[in-house]
C-alpha cells in the first residue's frame, strides 16, 4: 500500500483528487444501490414490476445520456460537469430516502442516473488530460480506487441499512454533498479540444453539437473498437449476475450461500487492489496496447472454463463438498475476470483517447459508454435467458460455453483490429490541453 500511495503522489494534485473522488463516488453509490430494491419492495411495498421500472429508469437515464454528458464536458469544461453530477446525485440520493410516491421515486432514480452520465466522461477525460503520457499508469491506479469503493461501499451500506435505509440514503447524499464542495474549492478548471474552429490563431466560432456528433460517429476505427469491447463489459458484469446465481443454485439461500457470494466480490475487488499496478507495468513493458487488449479479453473468456469444467462433476447432496463446488469454481472465474480486466482496462481507456486524436475526448467517452451500456443490457437479457433455458433443458454447461465463446470472439476481433492498424493513434496534435 505504501508503494501505491507513492505512485499516486507522483501525479499532479488534480489527478490525485480525481482518484480519491472516484473512490468516494463508488463508496456512496454502492452503499445504497444494492439495498434499494429491498427497500422499494419491502418497506414501501411496491410490486416487482414497479421496482424493476424504477431501477430501469436509473440505468436508462445514465446509459442514454452519456453522449450528452460527454458533449457538455467538451463544450463547457470538465469541472462544471463533475460538480453538476455530484450535486444532482446528492439530491437524487436524499430523495430516494425521503419520498414514497411513484412519480417522486422515478424522478429521484432518473436524477441519480443522469448524474453518472454527467461526471463519468468528464472525470476520465480530465484524468487523461492531466496525466499526459503517464495516462496508462494513471488509469491503472484509477481502477484500484474504483474497485476499492465497490468493495467497501456495500459493507458500509449493510451497517447503515441495519439501522434504517433512510439513514443510508442521507449518509450517501452527504458524501456527495461534501464531494461537491471539495471539488468546487480544490479542482482546477480544465478543458480539452472542444471542437472550436480556429484560423490564424483566432476563434472563428464553435462547431454545432450535431457536427461534433457526426465527427465522432464517422470515426470508424473508434466505432469498431467500441463494438469489439462490448463483450468485455458483458463478461465482467457476470460477477453480479451469472456467478451469484450459480452460487445460489448450488449453495442455497442460507448463510453458506451468502458466504460464497461474498467470497466472489472479495476475490474480485482485492485482487484488483493488490495486483493492478503490477499487471499494468508487466504488460506495458512487454506488449503493445492492442496485444494487451487481446490477452485481456482472452483471459475474460477463459474465466468461464472453471464453471464449464465443474458441470462435469456430480453435485454432492450436501456438506462441505457441495459448498466447495458452489464456491470454488465461481471464485476462480471471478479471479480470472478480474485479471482480464486488470490487463485490458488501462489500455482500453488509453486507446479511446488515441482513437479520438485527442479531440472531443469526453464526447468519445460518452458514446463509448452508451454503446457498451446498450451491449450490457442486451447481453444480460441473453445471459439470463440462457441460464433459464439451460436449467429447464438440463444443459448446465450451455451458459458458460456461450460466455467463453463470446470472450474468444471479442479477443479475435481486437487482434484483427490491432493487426490491421485500426487501433493506432489518429493524426492529431499531442499538445496537452491547457487550464481554462
């Protein structure tokens, strides 16, 4: 840990603040969201379809507005969008704990989703701008803080929700309120290439939003890369979907099943915190970004091999043997998924910047997040359908075989983009964006 903080201190103060901010953002988010469905269905007594609607509105408002958030960040600067997102999430989280009517709950849920769409592209574009040529290493550190918030948030939320879910909401809102104040006072203004037209050093007018969007959509290598990377998000999300369902199927709903699910998240989060910087340094010293991305997706696909092999093992009737079968293969899969993400993530973020030509970076991040978000939704629907079909037909290997094939297919696609030069940087000025 001492080495980690030494690396963080080697960056500018703005980069350090952004990393701490991301930890705090995830802490506040994950201390509340895992317990929201139980509050809506239990405390408020809402029907299941209404709970799904409220949660779906949050996801849709975030994924659907990423492009808008990225565009606004490029036009207005990164700091205003980061602050606006944190303020909006403060309001949304407080409302989730205080309101009970359906319209108010829908509005609060939409606000929390829109908040993420505002600050996510801006944070990543800001980090890339101030990290400069060290941005691959910066994104590796960023992922450690990101995962740290995911790991700690549910534990804090569990304690607070044991008192009252409203306490959880108000504490999460307070965290974002403090975060907003800190960023207003301490985060320097920053903007990248926002699409202004210049001639002979004079600003001749800002491009329209539609012309900027057309420019990004016309970036064919970027679009191909975005589509190829959808699989990485579908696969990594299975730590929250397919793996816990498999654990519950074999381990049951009791304390043993809960312990096995907790093991999944512990393996995923702790392995990233302990290994991310070492994995990134090793990969950067030995391979090009395209090869690292290929190996990352390959590792994520192979992550489902332990579960595939476990389907050939007879299921014990109970006892330690059944718990080990429920816990060990999913934990190995979670570890390999974390390893694949550690390999790919820093190079993934860097590749988006290189393919953007260092222009309209936040807009590129916004569209990338939207494409991958749509892919996650479709991928999860198909994964859920495959799990149900496999159980009904007695073909338990089917979902794991499909996920393994998805990872290998995406790895092949990325290798093809790398080999044909489509992951190379676009010609663009490499000058670092200046402070606003």
